[in-house]
């Protein structure tokens, strides 16, 4: 072999080594990029649930929430059952009327009866209890016996796998009452709620910055006057800040309008920018405003607002006059949930337009019609539940 061949061989070896180094660097860099992109995808997939109004409770982020309203306290046994349950829709087995009494006034709540109610709801697939902060003494319907009744109710709901959302009903003020007076009343009631309610099972939703907040649900808020949307939303933001400082919990609100008062474009934009706004929950219940409800929900969704969708089995048109409670009506409700529940939270209200009920139960008049409808909605949106769980709840 001459000198030129030797030199050529060395050059070829050097080139081969260089090529191997390049290939090795390419493989290593590609592998690192894939690893990083995989980690990045992991973080992105987790943060995908941090949109405004999404559920923030650990372990619940990817699940649907199905809720119902619940008034705390013993029923006024001096009233006849029709006054307690409205329009003759009386509870039936496996939850007869006595199950809802929860004991005599002055005695501790009958926990066994409470567990029977919540076990039945759990069997249907209900995993969110909206506990109403409503002093029903003035209406003579329910008698909550102080903080202990609320604490017991929430603790038993949590034991049955339910989150709890505190709900402040309508704050009754004169039509022209200043917004600041409404806000002061709201702050006082919310502070008392957060002092009494056990914190663990409270519903938490993400705010617009992706931070978990305790969701305080409002029944009805004052009308926002034209041109004052930013000031209006800022008042709720300040209230949330003060409550957060006072209670040690980050607090924010789900907003509502009764009678289908649709916010204008300026208010839409202000809410979406509000630090205290979590979602819109239009409270219509079984009221006579039902026919316009689907358009109302779609208008809110088209505006980009996170929605909690309320479903009802029928419409209470007037005393003892109902519409619905049939498959045609149910089909419309199911379609509404599929189209508009953009935060995977659905609330069933089966009692009346004032949300004064006690969950979901079979009735003497309709049997299992409504519970079966609730079960079908849950199966349609989140998948079927094992039948054995429902059977166990009946025992």
C-alpha cells in the first residue's frame, strides 16, 4: 500500500467518525426533544382543565358533575305534605315522606335518614349537592337548627362522594337598591357560610387565570345598568378579595339572572374579564319561563361564557297545571345539556321554580319516571353506571 492509499484510508475513517458523531448527536437531540415534548404535552393536558369555570377539585377535573338542590333542616310537621312538596307530587318508596322529616325540632338530625337520601342520590350518579343558605323559618317550611345541621348535612354528603356548593338565594332588596348594599349583604352571608361549612368537600372552579376558587353560587344578582358594566363587575371582584382575605379561602361566584334577563355585550365582556366570575348558572327551574330557555342558553354560550346547565323534568305553568314529565320534554332537556354544558356541570331541579327541594326521589304520582330520566341523562353524558350501585342504594 502506498502513501496515497494510506492517507485516503485515514481521511475516510475520519469522515466516518464525523458522520457517526453527527448521527449520534442527531439521535440524542431528537430523543431529548421527544422527551421534552412529551413532558410538555403532559403539562398541557393537565392545564387543559384550567379553563375558566372548569372543575378544580383534585381527582374531579376530568369528570362530569351532576348536581341537585337541597334545603337543610327539619320539615315543618304542622304543614300538610302538599305544602311541603307542592302540587301533590308526594315521595314514594324507597324514600317515603318520613325519610325527609329528619327528626323533631330540637333533636339532632336523623343521620340514618339523611344517609338514605344521599345513598339514593349517589346511586343515581349525583356527585354535587347544592346546599341552600336560606332561612326558611320565615316561610315556615324548613327549620335548620343552627350550624350543626349544615355541618352534618355536608359531612354526610361528602361521605357519599358528593362535592358541596354553597348557594345564596335571592337577596330581597327594593328594585332601586344601590349595588353596594347588595354587595354588603352578600359578603356577610358568604362569610357566615364559609365559617360554618366544612371546607373539604366544597366545590372549586378555576378562575380566568387558572387558579382554583371556592364557588359561591348566587341565586339572583341586581340588574346591571347600561354603561356601568365594568364598575358592576369590579364590585363583585372587590367582594371576592375581601372574602378571601377574611376567610383564608380564594372565593369567587357563579352568577345568575332570573326571568331570562340576558346581559348585553358590554356586560358579557366585563364578566369574562372579572376576577371573581367563574360561570353563569341561569336559574329557571320549573318556572313558566321555560319555552325561551334554550335560546337563552345558546346566547350565553355564543358569547363565550362558561355555563352550568340546569335541567327540569317539566314546567310549572300555574297552580296544579304542569307541562312536561314525558319523553318528548325529556328529549329536549337531554339535547340542551349536550349542546350547552360547556363546563361539564349539570344541575337537576325537580321541585319548583324557587329551587326549594330536597334532591331527587320517586313520587306516588309518577313512580320512577324522574329518577330514571336523571339516570338516562347521566348515562348519556358520562357513560352508564353499574346497576348494582343503584340496587344497593335502595336497600
